C-alpha cells in the first residue's frame, strides 16, 4: 500500500504546482488587462477633450466670429502671439463671475454653491468648476453687493441682486 500513496502524493504535488502557476499567470494577466484599460481610459479622455476643442472651434467658425489675425512678425512663422491668443480667449471664454451671475439671474429661487457648480459643470463640460471656487467667487460677489447670501440652518443659499436683463433698470 505505501506504493499507492507515492503516486497520489506526486499527483497532488503536480496539480498543486500547476494550480499555483495558473493562479500566478491569472494574476499577471489581470494586471496586464488593468494596465491596458487604464491606458485606454487615458486615451479616451484625451480624445474626448480633443473632440470638445474641435467642436468648439467648428462652432466658432460656423457662427461667423471673426478670428483676429496675428501681427505681421508672428504671421511669418504661422504662430499667433501671446497677446493675440489672450484676446481671442477673453472674447470666447466667459469668466466664472459672468457665468455665476448669468446662472443666478436665470433662477427664480436661491441656489447653493454646490447646485451652481453642478449646473455650470453640466453647461460647460470643457471647464473644471469646483464647488469651493464657486463658493469663494459667490462670497466675493456678496462683498460687492451683487449677490445676496441667505442662511437656512446650516445651509447657505445665494440669489442675484442684479436685474435679470438689459431692459430692467435697477441699482448697480
């Protein structure tokens, strides 16, 4: 009978070794697939960003917005100067203050900083809008008497003090 245990023990050792190798190979393959997924996700984010930029550029071209020409010195190299680029950017990208004022002017009820940040992020997916920055900007507008702060318990809400449109007259 001792001879029967020996082949069984060898067989168990062989299967145990094979299972350990299979498990190690499986873990390595999982790591490789995770790495590929991370790489593809980074590539997807880059492509989505590029798509947003290209769509914005196409929209600007289709809307007939005249593009500023670079000064002659930079045109020779086909590169816009920093001042020309900044001028175009200022015209096309509204400031966070302008976005917040416009959003509050459209609202009939007071909004929290988180609600405003969420709404602006959805309306402007190409911009990173953080709640803390929105809250700081709102407090600056409160200090300038453009926005009113309303506290309800532990919550803080904001509402516009400025008129909703150019037809309305009010204090500035």
